[in-house]
C-alpha cells in the first residue's frame, strides 16, 4: 500500500508526534521556571520599605507588660482630655543582610506604589551589625523624645536646659572607644561650649582630621579628653566622625514620659511635640480630626527631613487619616505620590505644625501650604 503523505506522521504507538514548536515551547517554559527558581534563592542586594504601624500620640500604647498605657503621660503639671488623633507614621523594612527579599518579592514591590525597593547599603551600612543598627535607632528615638519634649515645653513657655550626653561609642573600633563612656556629658569642644549636636559636628569637621579636645563631665568632675576623628563618606560627602552616639539631656521642670516600644529613629519628633502640647492645653487641638504626620524636630522647633515619606503617606491613609503633615524638605518626594483621600500640608517648624492643626480643626485649610505640584 502506498502511504498517504497528507496524513500526520505517527510513532510506533500510532499517536501523532508533537510539533517541533510545541517541544521548543515546553523546553523554554522549563528553562524559565528553573531560572525563576534559581533567582528566588539568589541574594539580591536590596530590601523593601513598606508602610509600618501607625500610633496615635494622644492615645494609648502597649507597655512591656502587655498593658495599655497612655502613649504620653505627664507628671507635675495639669493635663487635659484630648480627642481625635495625632498619628505618627513608621516605615517597615523587609529583609536584612542575613536574608534579602527574593527577586520575585522585589518584582511585586516594584509594582506596588506603597512600597519601595532600595539598596541594602542604604539601610544596613556595610560593616554595621544588626545589633549596632538597633542600638543606634534606639538612641535616635530617645534623643527624638527629648528634643520633642524640649520643643513642646519651650512653645508653652517653660524653661529647659540642654547638655550633650554620651550614649556610647559606635563600635569597638570607634575613635572614641575607651575615651568616653556612657553617661558622660560633653560641655565643650576645642574650648567652645556646645549644647547642640550639629555644632559639635561642625567643630569636628572644621578640624579636617585634627584631634579634637572635648571637655566632659563624668561622675560630677570635669576633665579634658582628646579624640582623633576618622574620615568617612556620608551620602557622597566627605566628613569627619569621632564615632560616638549622643543624645541631648534636658533639665525639664515637669516629667514627660513617652511609652513606645519597638520603634526607632528620630522621625516621630514633630508628632510627639504636638501630642505633648495637646495633653498640656485645654480643649481638643485636633477638633476631633484624625491627623497624621512625620518629621524630626529639635529643641528650637525646627522640623527636619525623614526617610520613607511615600510609605508613610500610604500608612496614614490606610489607618484612616484624612490629613498629613510633611516636612517641607520632603515635599518634592511626596508630589505625585499622594494616595487618594489624603491631603498633605508642608511644615518647616513647630509653629507651622500648630497653625496647620488648628486650621484643620477650624475647617479652613485654604491658606495652608501644601505638598502639591507647582
């Protein structure tokens, strides 16, 4: 019998042979799946920033015993009932040097407007351990609470004193290791009295690596110590560091306690200050509104830039806030990334923040500067 050339070729089983294109497609899929699986386990060199928890500074927080306590409590002055919310916002980091997110996780984050993919070195500097980072963030939070309290009490007419206090050297190889100790008070640098961390940094950098003489108070006695700074690169700028964590110690006329565990960094300062003012003044500062925000603050009431502004905007919106206070220096990052339902106002000082909150409470925000295009 002459075979029918128009009939499909068949294997000995009598079934049609798979077309070459189908076979090639199957192999391409197998290779892609293997590559995807391999990428899942390869280190990426990135971490993910996403919205973190939101805390009402005029509300309550859970203490170390698992009980609800006022986030801000005051002893030594009359306090008043508050209402609404003054929310501080946070950023949560997914990943660390021991375990970076997979490429698949990064791809999902890239497609999510509320999250950001950042180089791991920007969050976990090379050579810094997780323990050191946590210690640094804890010190920054403690310092932020002190600065916020000083700013708030100064705004209310109280007198506060300020001294630089050593938290400790940054690590075992720090230029300050073995020279300064936790609890030391720094009174002067190269003969100039200092009460401000920025001024101390400026004096150190003016020496361009020359040894700096610090006058410190330890156990009630003054003494001079000498530290030789080390050169470092910070955000592309050469700077000189003495390798010590500092906080500002104040002599407050009343006791203000801020209860907030497991949150580090300085970015809650502005909202702490507003919460303290609301607690110490009659009436509801917010007018019952839920207002969120962020920003560092110093004792003079200057609001500074923070990281993760976009994630904090989404965190505030998701927590139910309608209004957001953003540092003026972060407005450019916020423009075009404000989630629907949230209005963002620009602030540069504690005065600005108070004016904004009061305007929101009164229902007239037409004259307030906003973080908007143009």
